[in-house]
């Protein structure tokens, strides 16, 4: 291998290693800290995953009604021809909860059809305290503010070893 290519490979590995180490060493804001935020804000937060249970329910987001398929730590919301979304209910140490939403096609392509979800996840996205999601499961309805996820930084990456999902 010639010297410039070897140097480029070493630099790429070094940069990836530094990025991985910084993500694992970072102290993230906690979901509970969002309780005092009153305007849309880009955030990187850590939250405890609240189980949605297993079964069917309903979800209302941006004025649209979705059918919710609860799969334990997350759910997939579908509505007609609209894009499906994955939803996590995240809780802070102070009990404050938010709904974190992510495009289902992207989630399934990255983490597979049966992802491994850690009890705590870290997400980067936009917190929108003025918008709320209403989730109805087993006759109980909760209404919580929203984080639109750009990236899941930690908590689903054990799934990388799982088989690729097919979205149909």
C-alpha cells in the first residue's frame, strides 16, 4: 500500500475513534432538564425509555391520527399514505416525559426489524415544547411534548449486528 493511502486510512480510523470516545465520554443533558425550556431548541439529551407495552393503540401528532403498534420500548405509528414514525417515550429522573419521534424507514434500515433498545438512550434533535403528541394505549391517554430526532447517538447501536429490515 502506498504511503498517502496508508496515512489516509490511519487518519480516518483516528477520527472515528475520537468521535466514538467523545460520544461515550460525554455527559448529556437529561430529559428532565427540558421541563424549563419554553421554545423550540436543538438538544442532545439522555432519557430513560418508558415501555409502551405490547399491543395496538392510537396516536395524534401534528393534527394527524395514527394507528400505533406498541412494541415494548418503542412503537411504530402508521396512517394511510403518510410516512410512518417510530416513537419512544423518554422520562427524566424528575419524572418529566417527552415523546421522541424518528422516521420509521430510517429507523428500520439502521436498526432492523427487532432492534435491541437499551434502557437509556441518547438522542439529538429539536425539542418542540409547543407541540404535543397524544398517545392512547389500553384506554389510557398521555399527552407529552415532542423531540423530533435527527440522530440516535446511543441506546440502539447493539442492533447493528442484527439482520437488515425490509420495509413494505
